[in-house]
C-alpha cells in the first residue's frame, strides 16, 4: 500500500523547508564571517526562517487555523523576497563595453 498523497506533499514541504533553512543559515554565516555589507539582510532572513518554523509548528498543532496559515504563508513570502534581495545584492555587476 502506498501512503496517501497528503503524506508526500507534507514531506516534500518539510524537505524544501529544511533545505531553505540550511541555505539561509549558511548564507548568514558566510556573510557574518566575511563582514559583508549585506549581513543585516541575511540575519533578518534567518530570523524569519526561525519564526517560520515556529509558526509552522503551531499551524500543525491547531489543525490549520486560518489566521496562522495566512501568517505562515505571508512569512514565507517575506523569506522568499529577502532571498531574492540577497541574490541580487551578491550578484556582481557585469562590465559593459562602452566605446
């Protein structure tokens, strides 16, 4: 017997969340060690990840209470935006050939 599809979606969500948490943690550590000017953004992203984990725990314990689910989703969007912001900040500008 195969597990229910809900089992797969929940575990894929958890796997992606773990990967995101590890990536943001490593990015924060590297930016602090290198004394990057973007370390504040990385620390904010890491604090949002920690908050997201706790909100996710409460979402499960309260059987998907609507306000907590909306908060969990909103915080996820903020984490995604901060990650994109960090990516844009770390990307080196390419030199253009100007005649």
